[in-house]
C-alpha cells in the first residue's frame, strides 16, 4: 500500500499521507513519495491542492523517531534538508495548497501544515513542536515558520516548553484559518479549494508569487514585485475575457472563460 495517496477531483488535487497506524509519521519513504507526488500533479488541470492525513486522529504526528534515533550529525543535516526542500516545494508550489489538519499536527506535521498556504483544522486538532523534549530542534522549518506565523513570543514558548495548542487556540493565534467538526473538515477544504479553482488561475498563481516574493522585502521593493505580476496579467486571455464580461454585465462562466493562459 502506498504511503502517499493522490486523487484529482475536478480541478482539485488531494494528497493523503497514508500511514494511519503510525499516526501518519514522516519517514524517508513518505518524504520521497510526497516529493514524487508533487512532481506528478497535472498543473494544466489542477488549480488547488489539499493535503491531509489518513484517518481522523492524526494529520501528521511528527517525523519518525525510530528512523531518526540513530542518525549521525551528517545524516541528521541531510534528513533536515530533505524535509526542508520538500516543504519549500509545497510553499512555492505554483497553485495554492490547503492543509486539512485532521488531528495531531506535531513536529514535522506542524511544519508541513505551515508550508501550506491555508490551514483548516478539525476540532480535535493539536499543534506543537515537541522536539526539544527529544533532545533536538525542529528540523523542517519549525523555528522559522512558526515565528513568522504566530509571532516570536508565542513561538518561543511553544518551542522552548513543548507547548501544544488546541484547535480553538490555534485559530485565535492565526495558526489556522478556520475550525470544523471532524466529519465536516474535508468537505470544507474541498469547498474552499473549489472556490479558489473557479477563479482565474494565472491571477491566483500571481497572487501567491507576489505574497511569497514580497513578504520578506522592504515594502518599496515588495510593491515592485506586485507591479510586475499585476502587469503580466494584462497579457492573459483571462484578463480580457474577465473584464469584458464585467463591462458587458454578463455573468462569467469560469469553466469557459478562465484558462491557464
């Protein structure tokens, strides 16, 4: 059985980490399979991606401690680079990525969720970076993305004290966008993905590029990133048809109007 499952539903791709008995823990096999799955997504037809975990107990409960326990310094650095490279691929993936966090998101699971554009959580979700209790630091971007997402002070508390936060607190902190009952989570994720998929794909992709490319720049440089991407939209069929429909007061038909060019 594959440790990572993939299916496409209309214009939405769904990736499932499939190690339910191991609480979907990340090992080298899972990371390699996730990397390969991302490469296989058909970007001509997929306009949004959803990542979740198998079952209802765990999104991803962390990296596989059994595999990590015997690593040398060099092997540890290599394992960290493998995870970081893949999570960075998700963060910069051409289309938006939604994390449907269905339970534990600890260690590598919290880091995986933070590499996604949007996080939706089930009511039983728990987030945390418990690595220092194991004698290590987070290795897949946790020290960096957590501070950028919820602020330095709370991030340091979670990292230093291995503090876990429940879904409602994660929502208050801005770590997740919304919280749903477990049985409603995937429907909510697919509904949001569908709304994203109905919009002009190049414009959506350019919004992601603008945010990712400008967020760490001084504002005067960041708006230049936006200006160029804004201008590039005026070479697209989507812009011409979308604005023509608006001006003629016709209701746009996204399937017919919006394309990938």
